[in-house]
C-alpha cells in the first residue's frame, strides 16, 4: 500500500495479523479507514445544498464522465468517425450499471 499525500489528512491505521497456510508465516495487513475529515466536510456541504443544487451537481458529474469517456474512446480508436465514437459512448452509458 502506498503512502497518501499529506493533504489527505491523518488517519488511524489498524494493523492485523493474517495467518497463512503454515503457522510460521504471518502476513501483516494494513487497513486504512476512509479519510473522515474530507468526508465530513463533503457530507455537510451536500446537506446544505438544495435539491436543485444537488441535481445540477449530479448533471455536471454525468456530463463530465461522458466527456472523459468520449476522449478515451477517441484515443483508443483514432480511425473512428465522430458518429462511431458518439454511438459507442451512448451505448456505454445506456448499458451502465451501478
């Protein structure tokens, strides 16, 4: 696991020992919880938003994701026409699951 940059804040790190198939071999695993500082600020920000603001934020996120997907497909298939790229992006979002 890599160290996170300091701007993510400090987190409590829990260490536990996992036993492998042989008793003499032990593996230490580091478990890091969600960063609570940033999460708390985000939650409070969302709570203060009106339903209209939340919908606008969701729509911005959706269209940003579509632009990123379009750029990635264009990069993967530079020979495709604009219509082929748009159709592939449309299919990807129509068939998307959560």
